C-alpha cells in the first residue's frame, strides 16, 4: 500500500522528472497567454523595448500600459465577438467612425474597449524610436500656417491635454474639412467619429504617467513630445490629406 502522502510525493516526483524548471515556467506562461491568442483580437507587439522611451516614459509604465491596460481592452473585446459578427479587427476604423452601428445592448463596452484598442495601437506606433525628430515637408507647412510654429502647436496641445478633465486623450487631427485642428476626447473615444483623422495623439489617463510623474500631468506632456516619431506623424498626415 502506498500511503496518501507517499502517493503525492510520487506524483510530484514524476512531474518533476518530466519537466525541468524552465519547462514548467514556460508552460505556465503559455497557459496564461493562451486565451488572448485564440480570440479574434490580439495584442499588437510594441515593436521596441519597454525601456526604449526612457527617460521620458519609464519601462515599468510602458510594460504595464501595454501588457495590462491594452491587453485588458483586447480581452474584453474577445468576450463580445460571438455576440456581434461585425466586431472584427479589420472593421475597427469603420466601427469607431460610427459607434451608433454597434448593437445597443453591447454599445458602451464595445465602444470603450475598441476605442482603447485603436488609441493604444496608434500610440505605440507613433512613439516608435527613430524617425524624424521634428515636423518636415507638408506637415510642417500645415502646422506653420495653422499655428505659426510647431512649438506653438505643441503648447496648444499641452494646454488642451492638461485641461481634459479626468481620463482621455489630446489630438492633433486633420478634421473633416481637411484642416489641422486640436481636439480632446474623453475616456477611450476617438476623433474618428467626427470625421477627423488623428495625426498625433497623447494619452492623458493617469496610467500613462503616474508612476514617474504622479499628479504632474504638464511635466509628462512636456517630456512626452520627445517620444514622437515625426516620420510616422507625416505618414498619417499625407494619408489624411491624400
Ligand atoms: Mn492608456
């Protein structure tokens, strides 16, 4: 007879022999990651290291923002895909341009989470290290003619962003009249529903800056501009004007 205690030891021994500690770890990780990988929506890779934007944005903030906050929007979206067939990554821009098309029973959570997915995907790409360090070409000409200078434009975006009550975003957009404009959106709303195309967007939810800047949103905003990849911004501008 094998006592219960010995039986437990035996089974643990077999498991231990079959799996090296590293394998156990990677197995546990794969198990945690599996649900996200099976849904229609998946977390897009950042494309660069979490520490790549330091000292302006710290690695811990980037890691949490990407793997926890953005992942939460993805996970939530995958909980709604079987309730509305149109809810698909390829329809993201179309849906966020007209949120009234979302079935009323799921409109609020789908709007919030799909907006969160769109906004954060846009942000990660915009902050890609490298690229032009200041506006150039058609975007520079439009900024200068609309705001007098890039410095003035940034000041106005920062003022709008600092004044956004609670959580939201501040944007430089090309509006429906094909003119540059500065707008803010609450929560995870996007500029798309007004017919505008985002050129630059900054997240002013506290989760975007609180670890490093605490309550000092203006300090975060001032530093954040150092992360903007102006080649990406110019690409958005050319597409919006095209
Ligand atoms: Mn965010």
